[in-house]
C-alpha cells in the first residue's frame, strides 16, 4: 500500500530544489499533499548530482540512520513509531532497529492505540497478503467508528472482485462517525524523533536553489520525505461505487452521501476532495457550493505547499511547522493551522471577470 523513501527519491528532491512541494492535480481527489517530485532518478538526473550534493545526500541519510539508533532507546509509542518510519528505507538494519521490530514495539507500548497498528497494515510479503492480518483485525475491533478502516476493507473487496463485501464495507464506512488515516499521528512521531539530534553539518554544507540550509529545514525535509507515502485508502473503488450510477439506487446513494459528508470533515485534504467530488456527483443541486469548496481546497493545498518549500530555507517557518506537527492533530488541521499562522486566507481569490481581465 506504500513505498518507503529511497536514496533516489531524496536525490530527486535535492536536484529539483523548489519542487519538493507540488500543488494538487486538476482533480483534487487524485492529488496529494507535499511530496517528492519524483520516485526515481534518471541517468540525466544522476549526472546533475554534484559531488557536494552527493555528500549532502549521504549526510542526510546518515543523520536519519543515527536518529533511528538513538530514538529506538525510547519507550514512548510516538517516538517508537517515528523511529520505525525513519528506519523503513534502510535495508539490512541491525536486529531490533528495523521497521518491523520498531513498529511492533510501538504497537505494544502502553497507550499506543490505532496509529501504530495502522502503520503496520503494509507489513506484508505480497500484495495479496495485504493488509496485515493482525493489524487489520485489531483496527476492525478497536477502531470501528473510523471510516478509513472500512474503506481499506472496501479496497480489499474491490481487489478481490467481491461486490457484496464492497457494499457491506461501504455501509460500515457510512455509519462511522469520523475519518482518520492517522497521518497526523505518524508525522507527530517523526517530528518528535527528528528533534532528538541536531542534523550533521554536512547536511547543509553547500546548500543551494532552495535546499535546506538550517537545522530545522533539514528536520522538515526528513519529516516530509518519510511520511509522503503514508498509508491511505485507495479511494478509486469508492469513487467508482459512488459514481453516476449510484443515483439510481436510493440506499446506495444515501450511504455514499453519508460517507461523503464524513470525508469532507475527515483528517486529510485528499479525503475532503473525494467527499466533495462524490457530493457534487450525487447532489448536483449544491454544485455552486461544492465548486467553491473545491477551489478553496486547491488554493489551500497550493499555498501550504509553497510555505513548506519556503520553510527549507526559513528557519523560523520550519521551526513553527515542526512545533505544530509535534502537537499531533490531523493533516488537514496542520495545513489550516499553518496557513492561519502565516496570515494566508483560507478562501481562494475570486476569479477575475472577463470584463476586468480585458481592461
């Protein structure tokens, strides 16, 4: 369900410079929050990596590796989850310092709760084995009121071509009171973990073109890069089930609209975008309201992405963001809090009229 950050992704982010954060796709449901601009480097990209950039990449990886070793000594579930996420890219880790071992410790810690179990959903040998049986069973028993859990069930049913199970999962998701994919908890763990050690000097040596040039800028980069592929429901099967044809089935339409409302006030911008999309499809009478909400969301994501990019070279902004991230909350609440703290309006500017454009 996810892929961990690799050296190639880190290299791509440093090569691209200002491309660390990108605006969402035209259809927000298919967009994402700030992420690396590429998942691999091409031969041409490799040639762009100067010896100084290569040294800086290695220093960031070493910093991350050192963080895992130190944070793993903690017993707090947040720190252990952060250490597990930071350990995920590394192969041949010392026993006990790998993602599997650290995430198990996080899940077993007192008061750990759902975030650590959610993080273990993709501890699988093959795609068919996913989600992880034990973690998924725990979530279905202890997080029954979270629509995200049942959306994972819906995705599994769609993969297995089980229409009856898809419909049952949708009904359970529609009955849930909230949607939370636990991104905020995962990010809080990583943000706390990166505060344990100062970055190595070489992580900033010779930084250029928007690359992190301060301690908190490096911490922010590591936090964003390692949470960019956080586990989320696929959303595609849901959008297909709640497409135009759902309007012909009153019970299906009702469940879709119930879930759409939950998603709109859920934990992530992506969930909100999908909720608005489903509502626009099945409740066209509210098209104007939905269109405005979608424009505002696209504006918010774009502005937030820009602030994250700026934070790489703005120590004060990076420190502000990391402090907010460590407090937990959700991805959506973090985005809105960051915008408000930087006096960015949450409503998109009104589009220029044709008349004013020609003046």
